[in-house]
C-alpha cells in the first residue's frame, strides 16, 4: 500500500510540474472519478493541443486489488460539436491483487498471497467539456491484457472530472 501512495504522489507532482498547452477542448488538466468495472481516481493532462496523458488509480472490488494505469491519448473534435471530443490511446498498467480473489479468464484462482499483474491497455472514449461549470463527463472502453497471468479483459466506465 505504501508503494501505491508513493507512486500516486510522484505522479501528481509530475502532473503539477508539467508544462502543457491549452487543449482543443479548452482545458489543460482534469481530476475526477471514474466509475465502472474498475473504479477510482482519474487525472488527465494535455501535453499538446491534441495529446494527453491520463493516469488512473483504480480498484476492482471482485479481485480485491489496486491498479495503476498510464495512457497516452490522441484527441479530436467529434461530430462538429463544440466541446465534444473523441479520443483513443495506448498505455500500460501494474496491478496488485489478493491471490485468493484473483483469477484468470478460465476462473483458475491463484493461491499466492499476493498477485502482481502487468499489462498493456488501449482506450477509446468520448468526452464532453461543460464550460459553464468546468467539468467534463465522458465514457470509455478500455481493453487490456495481463501479461504474466494471461487473459484479455474489457473495462468500460463513465467519468466526471473537474478541469482547470
């Protein structure tokens, strides 16, 4: 748990110190909540007008663990609607799970006390920036593959972020 707190703190310092451009959608950084299969904290920071880095600290209640995800995302205006953006990206994750609750796609349980999951993530989403109350709302699909323990999975979620 101390490792997760240290990584989270380090990630927030990097985001706070980064120099980014104002995004096409009108904000540079957003912090909020992501609710879905994996729920938790999401932080998005634009590094160019059409590119962002997103960090997600989430938990999967079914596996009783925590996952740290880092994604690089490309953004573009969607359907000629001001403030509506679609995005796609690629990244990776590291997860820490309790072994008796974690299982692979064949429902094989791990009897280790702790399971470490590393993997590759993709993301495809749609986001709307509400300028009057500086928030974004959105939805995404995030497929991922756990490399050491095998198996591919789908994660989908809704998110709300305060932007500045």
